[in-house]
C-alpha cells in the first residue's frame, strides 16, 4: 500500500524524528486531502443516477466542496436532499455534507449527518469513515481507529479506510501498525 501513498514516508521510523505538532499537522492535511480525493471518485455514479432529480445540485455541491466553499456545498447538498427519496442517494449526500461540516469544524453537525448516512445504509462504509474523520479531527484517535476498522470490515478494499486508520495510528504513536496500514 505504501507505493500508493508517498506521503507516508514522513511517518516511517527510518526517517528523522518529526516534531509531534508538525507530524499532527501533516497527518491532518493528508487525511483531509485524501478524503476529498476519495469522495470525488465516488460522485460520478450518483450524479448520473440522479440526473433527473438532485444530480445537478450534487455536482454543484461537490464542486463547491472541492474548492473549499463549504457553505455553498452545504446549501447545495441540503437542497439536493429535499429532491430525492432514494435512501442510498440520501446516505451519499449526508456523508458528503458531513465532510463539508468537518471542513468548517462544525463537528456536531457533521456527526449528525454521518449518523444519518449510517442509519440509511449501515452496510456502507461511507458513514463510518466520516465518523472516523470527526474523531480524528477532534483528537480522539482511538475512536477514529475503531470506525476505520468497521469501515474496513464492511469494505476490505477501501484504501481510504486503511490510510485514515494508519494516519490515526501514527498520531497515536503506533508507528508499526500505522506503516502496515499505509
């Protein structure tokens, strides 16, 4: 896995020790960036499926999210939610909107949306990954690891789940386990 994530060498033990604050900052940046890339990759399927309904709003919201225009993204995701009754699409939108709330450091709202995503599609890893992201950003790395592990159980091929768990493990000081996930 490490060949897919070149930034992970920052955390390897054979590198010079990194200041803990700098390591935390770099880890969060990598964690956020990887979340955006991964979520972007899943969007096209849902946009095509919902083209007659909220598809254009979802596409607009994702574009706003990728440009760090979180208020606009939240507004568009909220409007898209009102236009669909499909529970899988609603779950997808809730997970994305949770990401936008995380971008604004509004963790309670993000948690509410992640919970809705999990409630609608408990067999989908997306909501669990958002919960992990919330815990990661609030410094509860153990909870983040637990939610990533649940996501891995649901989707053993989720590179994002392994990467995010590795990031939380690294910040928790468990370098060997983190390297295994990277």
